[in-house]
């Protein structure tokens, strides 16, 4: 009985151990796998285009050919789009409408008497009569427009024709009214009433027709945006008009391209009216929606020529570490953040290490146990227990608002704050290291006639240095990863890599803060997934590399002692 | 001194100079050593100074600790009820302790008592690596990996966790309970019947656990960023601290104690529970307090994983609701209050960090007190 209990307990405890190892693995593996995806991935030609045009990369001839071939494969698609948008029937029917419009105005000009009679009436009656007159005059025009709306001309082109008709109707009405004003001396209110009412029926119809086809057009635009998102703009003139980089290039990564195809091209959001007449958004398969139209051919073309339009090829983008970010990290690398983390870590180390070593020397070599010393020791422990966010607030209230070490956030303020944070760890590690130096070393040094100071400098410190370094390196790792203290003292979310001369006055982007920022506050978080993972992997890699170095040093030290 | 040509005696001035530099050097070292003390004093002073404008109004203070309406940025009608925020902190802390303390102590026991030295040496770096991973990376994991998992497959995750905890727990409870029942209540003389009693207790207990787990299978989690997520991730962060410090404590229990216990016929389980752990209890208490401090002071994980909702969960133990903690509030709102230094919001956030600081100092004092108690006990 007791043995069963013993066994089961043993098994549970081992399971706990395994759980811990599994936790570490389960934590690290997805980060490593996805993080490596930021550097090694299946790129599309858009990636090379971006590198060539923004970062002056030398793209090998082979890849340039790839880009050209991809452009060639895209050409038919752009042609389909432009022919859909400017279909010939629309231009002709637009001309037809314009002709009818001119005829109607001519006939109204000819028929002056009726108009004069109507305009002679007063107020409300006048407006009503005018409307009736206009209705009968525009009958042919309205019929023709309604016929066109039901014809096979693409709604996109039709909308364009109707839009231009709308503007010309308005301007013609104005002109007609002012012409009548000149011949009949109408006065302000009559002229206005004429202008407003004479084209009312056709304008109302145009509005109604456009509203009907606008739902269809909205769906088409949605699809076209998806295509833009996938492939980028069609030519240079269109490209030069766009401001944001994310609009100027298509998807640079194959995984994102496939996602775009699935989510923005094969499926789109359309607006329909529900039974109560309110507009609702609905998600549909776009092929189904555009069945039997030219748009369906476009979608088919994209699906069938997906690879040849994007030319996927495996690439290792080392620039991820060394390039500046573009368009809030959607393109480019993370160099400024790495740089900022480097400044902050080394800055805090330069401040904290000498102080820590000096304090440790005092504690282990000079201090005699007493009340003052135990108070000092207690304060070291207390400092280690202060929450890191409180350090950040302290840095803000003391260093920036009171001492004014810099105008606002700066690397210097951040480094001092971080130095305070890691000081207790360094003091403890160094003290342990000094205590581990055998007493015989000290006695030998003193016995040879060295002063206390000399003994410390020439014998004790060198003996303790390796294990001191171990402690310092570990706390460096901690400084590199801390976020809370630098939020208010040093970190900014965007910016380029700082020059050394700027570190006293300027804030800097830093890996930990930007990881938070890109995860929680990025406007297009789903487009920068690889960058998120890449940044975290970089930070963890940096910290773990420091720790491995420390572990390795300690192991070597232990062997030496043996 | 009288023999002027004696070269053995140092020049008076050189002697004085040497003594002076010695003194100066020592004073310099001392002043450097006092930096942590100064830093503590300055931190307390400045946090208090910035918090005082808020605390000086007693009505504010009452609302701060009891109100539930938190609207510090509303200039016309500001409200500073921080109770949900305090409650969120407590909830997340307690939640992570429930996960981390048993797990951490068990792991420490396993590392120092059960597995061989070799395996324990392999595992030491694992614990250290877990401790070294930056908190923002944990926050990232919670937000990007764990939260979607909870949101999309919450039922399965809870089911698995309930089974993994419940079955061993019911086994561990049913074994001693069965023995106790068969001896004290049923008064069975025959020892071979005891296992049957234990089984009779274990089977319904286990099926109860399974039923509870199956009920969890249908739970839908509306938001992946909630108190549970934050608690679990914080527990993982606190584990290394708890494991390594309690391992030290357990290791420092003398060999003679263990051997005595084993020689008297106790099993390893009994030795660990009745001898080793009681001996190491103050060290383990220190470990738990330090782990707690890490959890309370942690910012990035709770900011990213807790959901930042200003409501007290309904019912109060519902860990699947989003909460908000003090650290997350400070980190999230100070950025906006920063520019208008001197605003009510700026001061109330400092007041909150003052509470955090006081809590940290109390916990720290407690840990040092327990540790010094232990030292004294050892000396005796």
C-alpha cells in the first residue's frame, strides 16, 4: 500500500519535471519555427521588386528575368481588367445618351411659349408644372437609360457613363437656365427654379440606376482591391500615385499570398439589402457571385496562373536583421530595434558593472558585519524586489521630470533605469564570486607585502573575474529583455537606428517594446505575423546566447576548479 | 622616528598620503555601496511625492480602494475607483500561485530527491533558461499562441488540463484516505483488503473528475485573453524562481535526517513529506514569496494576456473573464497621461504604483524575515 503511494508519487514528480521541459519546448518550438520564417521563406517576385527599388539591393540577372516573366504573366489579367472597365458598348451608349440629351434641350429651346407660360405662374404651382413639363420632355431619354441599365454592358463601365451624364445634365441645366434668363429676363428666383426642376426626372433616374449598379460595383471593387493586395498596382503611373508602400507592392511572401487569394479574392464581402431595406455585409464565394460575367474569367485566370504571376522561390533574407523597417514593419527588417537594444544593454552594463563590482568589493573585503552593513545589504535585497514598472515610473519622475537628464525619453535615461534594475543582481553575483576566492590567496598576497588595495587589484579580482563575468552576462540578458522600465524612459515605437552621438538626447526603438507594439497596437497585425515571430526569436536568441555563454563559462570554471 | 637616516621607516608625508588615499578609496567604495540604499530612498521619495497630490484628498482615497468606476481621463467628472484593478491583480496572482506552487515544489523535490544527479544537472540549465526568457516573449506567446488556442479550442484545453491534474490528484488522495478509512472506520484487520477500499474510493473519485472534465469540454471561451491565460503564463514565469530556491532549501536539509528516516523504515514518499519538507519549509516559504513578487510585479504578460477589462468577473471566481491588473494599468495609461504632467490621471497612476511598491516592500520584508528566522534556527 505504502509502496503504491510511493511509486505514484515518484511518477507524478517525474511527470512534473517532464511537464516543465515540455513547457519550455512548447514555448520555444513555435517561436523558433515561425521566427526562422522571417528570414527563410518562400518569396514572390514582389519581394525582389521591393528590395531593388527601396534598399538598392543588387538583384542577380536570373531574378530580374523572373520579375519580367511574372510581369508578362500578369499582362493578360490587367488587359482583362481594363477591357472590363472600359467596355466599348458603354462608350457608344454614353454617346447615344448625350445625343438624346442635346436633342431634348434643343426641342425645349424651340418650345419657348410653353416655358414662358409655366414660368409666368407663381410659387408652388410653377414648380409642379415645370416638373410635369420636364417629365414629358425627358421621356425618351429615361427609356433609353433604363434599357441600357438592363443591357449586358459591364456595370462598372455603365456607372462611368452614367456619372458623366449626371454631371453634364447638371451643367446643361445651368446653362439652359442662364440662356433663358438672358432671353426672357427671368430674375433670380425663377431662374433658380428652372435650373432646379428642368432636369429633375433624368437626374433622379440616374441616381436610382447608379444606386442599383453600385452594389455590384462595390463587390467588383472589393475583388479588385484583393487583386491589388496580391499583385500590387498594374503599372508605373498607377504606382507613382500611391503613397503607402503596402499599396505599391503585392504580397512578398508566398504564405501571405495564398492567404490573400483565399480571403480577398476567392471570397469577398458584399453588401446586400435585407428584408427591411437596411444594408448588411455578407461573405460570399466570388466565383458564384460573378457567375457568367467577365469577372469570373479574371478569377479563373488568377487561380490558374497563380504561381506564374508570383514566381515563388525560396530565399534567405538576411536583411531582416540589418535593414530598416518600411511602412510600419510590413516591409524591411528590424535593424533599429536591434541597435536600440544593443545601446540600452551595453549602456546599462557600462553603468552597473563598475558600480556593482565596487560595491561587491566593499561588501566582501572591507565591510565588518554591523548594523550599517546589514542595512545596506537589506537595501540591495529590497531593490531587487521592486517591481520593474516602478523603476520605469521612477525613471520618469526622477531622471526625466526632476533631473532632466534629457528633454524627454532618451537612451541615457533608459540605460540608467535599467542599470539600477540590474545592480542588485550584479552585486550579489560579484560578491559570491569574491567570496569564492580562497582565503589563502589574500593571505599570500598580503604576506608578500602587497597593500590591501594592491592585493585586491592584482590577486583577488583576477581570480574572481570569470565568475563575476558570468553574473554580469546573465544580468545583461535581463537588461536586454526588460520592457516595463523603458516604456516611459527610452522606448519609442518608430524611428531609425540612432547614431552614437544621439543616445544622450533621443529615444530609440528597442526589441522588447516593439514586440509589444507590433503585437498589440499594430494596425495590420495579421500582415506582420512573420515580423512578430522574427523579433521575438531575435530577442530570445540574444538573451539565450548570453545565458549559454554564461553557462559555458561556468562549466569551464568548474572543470578548472576540479 | 628619531633615526632620520633609517630607510625602513617611511617618509612621514608619504605615510600620511597613503593613509589618506586608503581612507578616500574606502570612502569612495562605501559611497558606491550605498547607491542601492540611496536608490531605494529616492524611489520611495519620488513615488510618494508624485502620489501625494492624489492621496491628500481623502474622498479620492475612499473611492480609490472601494469604487468600481475607473475613468481618470474624464476631466469634468473623473472617477478613480480602482477596486476592479486591485481585484484583477489578486485574482491573477492567486491563480498563478495555485498552478505554480505545487508544480514548483514537486519539481524541486523531484530534482533533488528522486532523479539522479546527472539528470538533475541536465535540468538545471532548463530551469535557468526558463528564468532568462524575457517577459515580453512570454507575453507574446500568451497573446499570439495561447490566446487563439484558448479561444478556438478552449473546451479541449480545459478538458485535458482537468484530466491531467485531476486523476493523479484523486490517486494521491484516495490512497491515504482509503487506508485511513479501512483502519479507523471499517476496522479491517486484514491488510490485503486495504487496496480494495482504496480502489473503491479511487474509482468514484476518478469518475467524478472525468465527469467534471467532460462538463468543461463544452465550455466556450469568448475571449482568449483572460485571467486564466495570464495566470498560466505567469505561473510558468514564477516556476524557475520557486524551483531553484526551494531546491536549494531542500538540498540544505542534512543527509542525516533523511538517512534516519529511511532507516526507521519510512518510504521515500514519507521521508519527503514528513521529514524533508518540514525541515525545508522556511526556505520553501521564501521561494514562494519571491515567486509571488515576480508575479505581482510582472507587467508585460498581464498587459498582453489579461484582456484589460475594467469589470470584476461574474461570478467572482470566473477565471475565463478578462481582468486588468495594476501594472498593466500603469503601463497602459501612463503613456497618455505622461504629456500632461501634473494631471489627476498622472497622480492616480503614481498612487497605484505606490500601492504596488508598498506591496513589494512588504513581501520583500516578509521574505527577509523568514530567511533570517531560518538562519537563526540553523544556528541554534
